[in-house]
C-alpha cells in the first residue's frame, strides 16, 4: 500500500514540475491544490496508473477528467478568493470542484445538462467554472451570475478547443479565447445545427 501511495505522490510531483511549471502555471495556490488532491481517486481503478499523464481520461459514464494542464490553467485564470460563490459545471469526474472547494465560500456542482437547463440553485455566483469545452453559454446559466462575475471555461470554435475567460456585464457574457488546449467537448452546450442553404 505504501509503495502505491509513494508512486502516486511522485506522479503528482512530476505533474507539477513537468506539466504545470513548464507551461507557466506557478501560482502557489494552484500548485498546492493540484499537489494535494489525488487525481487517481477521480478515475476508475483501471485508469489510476495514467491519472497524471498529459491527456484527458474518458470515464465509464461518458464523462471525462481533462488533462492536468487544463485544470492548472483554469485555476490560474480564475484566481478564486475566500468570499466567492462558485458554480462548477462538472465534466463527470468531480475533480475540479474538489480543487476549488477549500479556496472559496461555497461550491455548487451541476452536470452539463443541469447547467444548460438552468438548474443551478445558486443565483448570484461570483465565479463560473466549466470543466470542458463549450460552443455557447446559455442564457439560463449566465443568468445565475452577478454583475462582474468571472467565467473560466474551455471554448470550442471551428474544431479547436481553447481555454477562455469572460465577465458578466449588463446581463451579457463575452468569452475571450486565451490559449489552445486540448479539452473534451461538453455536447450539452453545442449550438443547434439549424438549416443552411
């Protein structure tokens, strides 16, 4: 048992040194949380050995655990503070909510489908974290944010996924793509295909 624990601790240190630090993620609070929360606890038993690899892991229910760098970049951009009320749209693993929970006042976790249907109970969130790539941010979810709320998400545009940030202002949200990063898509946030002639 000790050997397994030591192996995962070594993998977490390697993730920090070879994936996060080398990509410019150096904030102490990010490195502390990602060095503390065991990613291997958020994947099936047969995927535990690959929990720290630089890639997303597909989960049995169709969800996923994105690559470590995506979460490091998200936290770095989000800069959560103690008073924040946070909505986390979960990609299926629960890992992102666990990373942010001790840093903020409250965390509500909802699935992608629940989020698009406006089922989040929090009505005045300061921070919205979406654990996957979206095509659009539905009004029902944007309506849960306060003026000036921060949004950090993956954004899917023209076949490419990027980390994106935004702010809620006057009932609207504009997302600014920052850096290309491979992250699985949350299909619940896809635009309707519609007709084209």
